């Protein structure tokens, strides 16, 4: 592992490693080690797309006493497999007559005016989708029983087709799963890895439920193999996995339910940002995570915004996820001239291999190359100087791109940053202005290796009054893994009118959900006495198509009216209300490490290491360069300035000012 940052100068047995957060990104795999005293050590290794477990194992092997640590991992393995359609060969068993539901879908048109709309091909082709003769009605009663012999013959046929995994989704199994459970038991006898919809998603809406269980089945062999390799590889570790909703899952459950891990890395960043913001007294934040491949933004208003459905690579996935909007603009995003002669940036990325031109292997200009070309990054600070930056290789490709655009090289480099900023500004508008929030009421919390280079200009453009840049921003999502609680989300669709549903009936459903969740967690050594439960209801007006999620209160109907008014600007108190789904979130609060604060050394100004002349808006600007490690609590830095640290760089334009708070965060205003 790369040299640590802010490590105690002398070994202390009581400060042995305690929690390790690992975040696999498209360009780097990040490590954060938190010892028992709250001190941090950080590390980075280049990601290895052909073998994503390799940098994880190599990084863990370099940690002392790793066997005594709890390792929490945020991984892009499931995401990348789905995006690239490099998934396991799977089959689907469904109720006869519903074999084509994956292709029929909802008949939505993402491109309303496309004359020839393009559809995403289903993950399971028609020849691997099979129907069985059975029928359970919406009230859970059985109209046509399932014949076990028919299932045995079908499983024999499926086994002969060489599939790696099986998805099972029968009509109305969310109410009565007896037929699915029978198929699951018979599939086990034939050693088929099986995903049952009533265990993956016990909710209505047939297409979304089928899509979710199919995604899970196609990812399960990949994820179980990946996690198994890390757990069994040297060194052996106690591993858990970050899930998309912001909590962690024990490895056994995560391997069985990989659909819950699709956005695990970005979720870690939101959890860490929320922790830092609470410590700084900031209840309302917009998170801005700019890494090597993409930028992820999310809004946190006293708590994370949780969505019940996400479309990943064109496939609906109906599981709880932190509402994160992602755009293909990162440090490794490739700049090019499009067919109309304009400059575009992303979504294609140079990734870890070959990487930006300045890494020495690539030949296509990226956002990172533009920053180096304009002098807005310091080669001596890039990963502590351990990774060589080959500046001389940037000029020729930059000149080639500039000629194609009719610009000079400086204009092309500045244009790359301007275009990237425009893409990211639109993303922030999506999760704030388009949802009824005023950005002026929030603080922008930026992290990721490239976030600090763009955050101030974006905040100024959106009238966001301040920016917070945490310590170790370049590995911040990995810190979120170490801070996250163990959680399990369970749900049950009931579809009952509120005036025909008693509180006791709701609590009975809730008790069953909590019991099933506790059984899963207790199998991983979590004591039921250490688990708390949060209850929610998905509710809607009778006749509506979509629901609003509200907490279970003493008067949930009134809570729903208020939530509907707040969300949509109106409520209909005279209309009937329907309770669609009961939800429970089980939380085993881990002992989050308290990060060591900076020593209080009073007001002061960090002394710049030197002065450089980066180019801003086409003009060279005399700029101070600071080592962030030399700044103390109370230090003030006036822009224009570069504040450099091991994992990231923060750029302060003229007129902005950064202050270091007690936790070591940069609080930037203007």
C-alpha cells in the first residue's frame, strides 16, 4: 500500500487497525484505515478491470493485523457487469403466458420523438424464458396448483442448457410464495443457483419485480465468486459489503442479493459526507463526488433521499437506493470533436488502463490532462509523487485536438473544463432545482480525486453559498464504508384502503418483516437486542399510479397528506387513501470511529510552498501553492491558490477564501 497520511509518529498497541474501508472505482481502488484512536491512513492502487479483486487483495495484504479488522467494501463489480452486459447466463421461470414480460415492459419511450426508438435487449433471451402452469390470484388464493413433476422436467431441461443461474418470478408470489418456494427447493436438488422474487423483492408490479430478480440472478454467480475470492484469498478477512441504500450487508447476504450493491460505491460517499456535515453543523448539503470515470451528486436534507427504484443500464431495479444522479464526467473523461464539429467531454473514459495521456500510456486527452496542461495540478503531489506524471506527452495530443476544433491548445484545454463543468452543473440542477429545492439553502460537499478542482466554480455558478472539502477527499467514499451501519431493508405489498386497515394489521405485517430480517442478520452474528427498526408506508390516493413513502406515525394518513402537499403542491383530503407497501429498515449501529481532529493552534495562515502561474479563463494567474498537511485549525487561504494533498487538489479562484475548521475541513466562501 502507498505511504499513509497523518499516521501517529510512534506505534501504539491500542491504536491497532480497527476498520478498513475499500472502494473500487473505475480508475483507482481506495483504502481508508481507521485505528482505535481515530487516526486515518489512506492508500490507493490502480484498479484492474480484468481482475478487480487483485488490487483489493494486494492492498489488504499490506495492512498490519488485517485479520483483526472489519473490512467494509464498496464495489463496482455488479455495476460494471451490468453496464457492459458481461453477466452470467441465466434462465427465467415464470407463470405460463408471462414469458415475454421483460420485452413488453411498460411501453415507455425514453426518447419521445425518436422515429426509431432503440430498446435495451433483455438480459435473458426468449429461448431461456419458460412458463409453468400455475396461478395464484391477487388475494393469495390458489386457482391452479403447481405440478412438481412439470417443474422437475423443466429444471432438467434448463440444466442441460448450461445456465449458471435461475430467476423465478411467478404471478402474485409477493402475496403467496408457496409455488416459488417449491421451485426453489427442487432447483437446489439440481445444484442451480436460484433467485426467488419473493426473497429479492416482495412487492407488486410484475414487470419491475421480474426485472429486479432477473438482474439479481444474472449478477449472483459473479458477485459470489468475487466476494468469495476476497474472503478466501490471503490474507483472510472479515468482510461486509456496502449496499446502495447506505448501509452494509454481511457478505453472505450481499452475494445472494447483489442487486442491492449496484450503487454501493457512491452511497459510501454520501454517508461520509453526511457524517462530516453533521460534525460541522450543516444539516443541508449537496454531495459532489467527482472521480476518474463519473460524477455522482445527491441531495441530503437532514437525511438521505431514498428512491425505491433505479434504472441501471436500461433495466429497472426496484430496491431502496440513495437517490444519486450520475453523469459521465470524471477526471478520466475523454475530450473529442463530435460529428457536428463541437467539443464533447465524456461519457467515455480512459479508465485505469490506458488512463489519461499524462499517465504515459493513453493517447486521448482527458479532463485530468487539461488540468495539468493549464497548471492547475502539481506533479509533485500526485499520489505523493509515487505516480510519475509525464507532462511532455500531453502537448502533442492537445495540439491535435485543438486544431480539429479551430482553437489554440490553451483554448482547447479551457474548453474541456468548461464543457465538463456544464455537464456537472446540469446534474446538480436535476437533484435540486428540478425537485423544488433552492441550491442557496445548501452547502456543496465535494470529494473524489477531481472534485476540489471544479467545486468552487460550480457553486458560484449555482449560487451555492459555500463549499466544504473534507480531509482525504480523494478516498472519501472509502471512509463512508468504514462509517456505515449494518442494515437490512424488507418490504411487503398489501394494497389495502386505509379506512379498511387497522393499526394492528399493519403492525402484524411489520412484525413478520422484522422477524425475517432479524433471522438473516442473526445468521451473521448480529444480536437482535442490538438492532433497531424503522417503519415506513408507501401510500397513494385511490386511483393513483405511484406512491409516496412516509414514516409510520400515529396518524399515517395525515402524514401522507402533508407529504403529498410538500412533494406535489397539493393534497386531496376528501379522497380515499391506499396503503400499498409496508417497509422496515433494520439497523445495527456500528461503533463509528471518531476521526481525530486537528490540534487547535489558533488563527493563522499556512505559508505557501511556492507560487505558480496556472491558466484561468485563458490568462496566466499568479497563484500560491499550499501543502494541505501544513495547514492547521484556523488557517486561512485566499484565492487564487492551489491546496494540494496526497489524494486530491482544491482550486481556489480569485475572490474565494478557504478556512480550516477544527476537523481539518476546508470551508470555502467568497
